[in-house]
């Protein structure tokens, strides 16, 4: 039977706080991959999604032409305000449903949103859309719903057809870049943007970039799905981009035509002006008036008989009579 003292020592040893040196060293944490890539269609799915808030999606009427929901919002006509129509996909939902607003300015904005559609389906909807007011300019948000189902070249062809459809219906059109997505390979998105810019430049359509305004490290700019922008932070940036691009598009003056300058020919010298050629074939003009200060009265009378001062050209001068020969 152990003694009482030894029992107390055993209990103290059992309940004592272990030293840090006796603590087991935990294994180093493994770095989770930021994304896992698939060899099909260059898809890179990020493990980290957005952390921002996005409103609950409302139900919209279905379009008979595309089979997708759609909604058209046209503002009331206000004197002195220019009308801008913005056409895009589901990124415009918060604006269409009134969860966020465009800045107050001398511009009024209307929206045509067709969520979940490709460039071809947007083109079909635009062809059949009834817009009661003619916009001063139309903003096209570059399509981004078919990123995983097409090649870069085919996406460029579809975008060119889409811009041609807009140009045939409205006179002033410009395009703006689509916001980045966290669930699609970044390099692939950059290739699409380059192709969209090339197509727009070839067709004479101004293209505004947007990707640099959405840093991928700031996850609050996106909602949890990693596709749509958050209502406050992400859409706040997109709203400013749309507003500034529309303002620049409407207020940029047309280029001033360059007119070649008119060069005036030097006046012809006076008939009584002497021209002296100096060194280096440089012409030095001088004028010597005929007056009694330089010539005597007798000399002036003789010169007047030979070359009258009232004659203006060589045609008016009569040659002096030839002296008669004395036989």
C-alpha cells in the first residue's frame, strides 16, 4: 500500500500542466490549392468563392425567343437628359430590380437584362426587343455566359455578329468588358478580352476595359457563387464604370478635321522697284524714286521722253526712232 505522500505526488504528477517542451509538435499545415484545373475547356475552379452579399434573385417573365427570363426597364423621358440603354446578362439584375441605382446626373439609364444566355441568344433577343424610346447611345456588356462551351475564335465571331446587330439597329454603340469570374481560368478570360477588343477595334466600336478594377484577391467583390458581383462592393464598381464610360462616349467631341494651311504668294514687285542680286543669289529689293533730289530737271525731262512714267507695261513703250544714216 503506497504511502499517502507518494499518492499525493502521483496525483500532482498526473494533473500538472505539461511544459511546452513536452508538447507534441503538430505537423505543418498543408497549403490548400487555390484551384483545381480540368483539361477540358481550360476550366479552373477556385476553392475559395466570394464573400460578398447578393440579393435573392426575383422571378422574371420568360422570353419566347430565348426561353430565358428577361426584363426591360425604360426610364421616363426627362428634358435635358440623354438616354443610355445598357444591354447585358445577369450582372444587371440588381440594377433592373432596383436594389442599386445609377448615379444622379444628366444621363438617364435603361436596362435590358437577359440572364444565362449566350451571345447568339442575346442577339436574337435584341432583334425582337421593343424599345419605345430611341437611345442616344447603347452600351453592350461583353458576353460571359458561354466561356466554357466555346473557343476564343468562335467567341470572337459571335461577338462580331452581336455588335453588327446593335449597329444595324442603333447608330451609336460602345462596349464594356465583362467582370472577371472566380470559377473560370484567368488566362482564358484574358484571351477572350483580347479577342473582344480586337473585334471591337476592327469594327470601329469603342471598348472599355474593366478587369483591372476587380482584383481577384478582394473576395468581397463577388457573391458566394464566384460568378456574380456583390450588391454593394462589386456592383458599386461596375456602376461607376458604366456611368463613366457612357459619359465619355456621349461627351467626346468628334475629331477636328485637319485643314492644310493656306500659303499666300509674295506680292509682285513694284514696276519702279530695283532688284539687286547679292552674294549667294539673295535678292535684295530696293526702290529709287525719280525726283529732283536725285536727278536734275533736265535729266528728268529727257528720261520722261524716253520712258514715260504713265506707261505700265513693256507693250506700252515705243522704241526710240532709229537715227537716219548720213550718206
